[in-house]
C-alpha cells in the first residue's frame, strides 16, 4: 500500500470510497511481491499496479464489484489454459489478490497508518483475508508498543500481534495461517501482515567517486544512504547528492556508535570502499563482529584483498567472521566505471538477499524466481 497511500488517504479524508487490491500471496514467477497495491477510485480511477499489466483489467472489474456490494474478495490469478493473455499471468506465476472497500467505516485507522508510513515510523497492518465471511476485512494495526482494531477474536489478536511484531522487526510481509479462534496450528483463517518498516540502511565508507555511484544506486533501491569518511575535504554533501547524509568521522568509530545506538540491523548494508588498511581494518573488525547485519562488502584488488585478510587475522578476526565479508565486492560483470561497479555491487546484494546465482537467465532452465 505504500505506493498508493497518499491517493487513498486523500479520498478517505474527503469521505469518499475506494477499492484497495493488494497482492497477498505469490507463487513461482509472480511479477510483483506481496504488498503491491492497486486502487479503484470513486470516480473510476485506477492507481497503482498488482501485476505489471497482466491482470489489472480483471482486478479493476473486481474492484468495481467490491465498491458496489461492499463484500471483500480473495481472488487467485494464474495462467489460463485457454488463453494466457486474456486474464492470467503470461509469466507463468500465480498471485493471490485481496480486494476490499476502503472508507472511514471500514478502515478508521488509515490516517494514523498513513502518517506512520510517511514519517518512517514502524507499523504493521494485519488483515483477515480468508475465513468466516463475517471476519473478512477485519484488521489489527500494530505498532511496537500498542495496537488498534481487531480481528474479531481476542485470542487471534494476541497471536497476530506477537507474530506481526516479529515480521515488523524484520521488515517483512507474510501470510499467516491460524484456526478460526487464533489456534497457531489450526486452519481456516488467513491473515495478511503488511509491514511498513523504516527504509533499510546502506552505509558507504570512503568518500570516493565509486561511493557517489553506490550511494545513488542504493537510494534507487530504497535504502537510506549514509556516506562516511574521516576526511572533511572529501566528505561533503555536494559530492554525494544521492546520499541522505554525509558524516565526517573515523569509519570504525561511526559504525560502533551506530551499532551501540541500535541503528544497525539485519537489513543494513555496509559497503567499504576505502581500500586503505588504516581505515578498512579497524572498520571491518567492528563490522564482522556485529551480531546482525545484512551485507558487508569490501572493495579492492586481489592483492588488496589478500593483504586485508592477513591484517584482519593478525587483529584476531576469525575465519568464520571473515567469511561474512564479500571481498572483492560485487559480482563479476566486467565493470570498469564507478557506475558499472555500483551495478555490480547492487547485483550481488540482490542475489544474496533472494538466493540468486548471479548467472545469465538465458543459460538457465526452469522458473525465473525460485522463492
């Protein structure tokens, strides 16, 4: 809902009604991830996308139906055996889409949720998408310290609240399955949890030309980007327009302080681009011993890499800790320029996150997406 929340809230504030279609489940080569949304507005407007164009027409008609009768619908779309281009997904995947009517009576917490999304405050929305008809569309809005709304069962609310906070902490969306009264091993009721966590962080160490390109692509991928360097003459905001902030500090001191403040988590990406041992080694000593971090990559030639590994071992860093580091950083794309290198680094981060092999799709067989 993140991409359409401003438009949806505008109609909501004006007392108008819209249909919200949300991808709540995907299988095989689905074109959009859970949480992708599309609106059918009060004037017939279509905003957003749930499949990149494959089934938008059918979802639009379903949205019109929901606006008319008010009954939420969970609909599955896959390839049509008769004509894959008529309604189904031409990519061969399957998506489940939940369509519901949104107005002040069905979603009275929308304004608060929209404010949290815009401010970067963590909030999760848990919606009943399958189960008894009288429970469909009921929702629980969960913050780290409180919740509003309800699913129609106190026991289910307790279970969803606990599970949703775990998903919110990880910044993940998921479909949860329960018994109709919240039994964790039961069946008969499905709840979709959409987490609106603050953007993940990317910290780029080393105020060099490559850092400017990495900061730009990091921002494009949705990271909140920080560039850090101990040299004030290089670490200036004007040199890094793609970064959210530029910090002048010794890298290891900055990272240690951020970790102690709780601002480093499993979604954080650390890109060490200085390839200077007086910066790299103290920094990597801190980074490789962090209990949770999403990605640690270090730039340098093979010779720099070998020297770095030797220095880290002399400093007492174990082989197991060193194995957490991607060095030399990036995938083998034959990159030469800072921009090409930034693509290589981003490609490695994406591949590691989703379990991709980094190989050419043209040389593979089977599904494009494996998870």
